[in-house]
C-alpha cells in the first residue's frame, strides 16, 4: 500500500505565495480552488512526484484555529519539508534570485548529499538536498 505524505501549509496571501513557490522552488500548479476576494480555498502544487497543499489562512475556519502561518517575528518553526533535488547549487541560485531568505548555505552533509535551507516569503522553512533516503543503502 502506498501512503504518500503531503504537507499542508497556510499562508496569509496564498495566491501570492503559490506563484512565488512555483517561481522560487519549481513547484507546478496541479489544482487551484479560488475563494472570495482573491483568497485560495485549496491548492495542490507538485514537485516531481511530491505534493504540497495550501490555502489562505482564515479566521472562520476550524482548521485555521489549529494551523496558522509562521509568526513573522519568530525565527523558529515546528516542522519543515525536505525536498530532494538533483542539483542543490542550481536550485539554491533559483531560490536566491526569487529572494528566498537563506538560513543555511549549501553544504555537503556528513550523512551524504548536499543541503541548503531557506524561508519563503511568509516564513515557512524549506530544506532542499541531494540526499535521497529512499535510494540510500
């Protein structure tokens, strides 16, 4: 049985974030369900065989009472996606040119592979690396 894990994220400005994620990181829009006043009810973005889902954070949603975008004044987050990329340095340049906030420069890792970490335009932490734990022996 296949059990894909799909991270979910909330953004204050989900439409803007969605476009930025596609430009900065290479995601592709799979499904976008627009809401009122330029909001996004639900969106699915893919990266290879991986996917994230996102939407606009709202005050009137039971889900948004338990999941909110990161506090812009806080440096720490409680979780972050790790995404396997073929060329870390090329991906890093792409993210940097879109003004991602780099929090860890590209570096070779003791366990193998190369990694960098950055924050997006609303403070979500992202990790991109060449180490593929599924392929490791």
